[in-house]
């Protein structure tokens, strides 16, 4: 199953240094039955993109907690065994828990904001909790960050990519 793990530059460094993300369980986002129900008319690509965007918002929450991380949203796309994924509809429509550490060999791609997105991502990370509580001004800041498309990188590009951050 393809899962999308919210991450930061620090999480990517851990991936490069240890060869895995963990320990498990890891919170991720995926195409779940509830997401399919919510997004009835979408094809698989659209559903996966919706899960990716949920993970990107999760990355903002991680950035809010880690002031040392580069102010860019990071999402790690990984293919994990189906039996290593528990759907957590009680948390949100696309949330899953990955019950095994995610090794570098499971990584399909890394999605990352470009440098031009940093000011918007910084503001959104600072406002994400207020947005969760319903602040329209904070939601506007999240929308500004989400207006930036995440760039796609192959797993073997992660090391060199970190040197640029």
C-alpha cells in the first residue's frame, strides 16, 4: 500500500543516516475507504494526491514542533505491506498507522517544497494550530502555503537534496 508520511528536513536526515524511518507505529496518510467515500468521483491518482496533501498539512504540524527544521513541507511516499497498515478512521478520513519501520528500500519518492515556498510555509507552520481551532486568518496562511506545489524527488536524491537545505 502506498502511504504518505509527513516529514521534515530532520526526518530526512534520519532516513539518510539510519536507512529507515521509525520506530513504529508511524502516522501516515493513504487512500482509505473513508477517503474514497468522501472523494467519490476521484480516480486513484486524485485520491493519492488528496492523501499527499493531508500529509503535507501534517508536515506543517511537525514543522511547528521543530524550529530547527528547514521551513519546507516534506512528504515521504512509501510502499509498505498491506498488513503493516492500520486504518485509523477515528482520527481522520485518510489517517493510517504504519506498524513497521519504513526502510529506505520502501521509499518511492520524496515530495518537498521549493525554496520559494519557505516564507509561506514558515507562516503556515506558525499558524497551523490556530487553523485547527478554526481561525480564518490562520486558515488563509495554510492556503497560501498549500498554493505551492510540492516537487518530486527520487529516493536516491535525498542525500544530495539535504545539502541544498
